C-alpha cells in the first residue's frame, strides 16, 4: 500500500501514532432512551458536539457506509465511529 498510496498510508500512520491522543474505531449501539435516537445525523451534530466521525451504520443485516446527513439514528442501530478514545467514551454514554 505504501507504494501505491503513500500519502494515505502516511495519514493513517500519523493518526494512529499521534502522541496527543489515541484514536480508535468503535461500534456503539443506539439505546432506545438515547437523546439521539430518532434524530438524523445532521440534526444530531455528532461531529460538532462529540468530536467523532460516523463511518457507517449497521441496521439489522444492512450496512450503510458513509451515511447521508438525513439518515436517522434508530434504537438498536450499531454506529461505527472513529475518533479519539476519550471522545468515543463520552459519545458512547450519550448513545447508550
């Protein structure tokens, strides 16, 4: 990969080896009592409020990659998010 896509590989290495924060990809289940349940990604303002990026949603057997802003978060959806570990933990509390 480093020969075919050197900039992409460098980006991933820089993010994962960042000295200021540890980054991860997590799967978080949307709880029925979550204040974000039923709200669209756009209106949830996840990136602005929680500092994490939604990569995909798993709803039943369906995976929605790079979901559109209008896509709702529904109870029992699995949200695949990327971000600093500390912010992921805070976001998990909101979704749970």
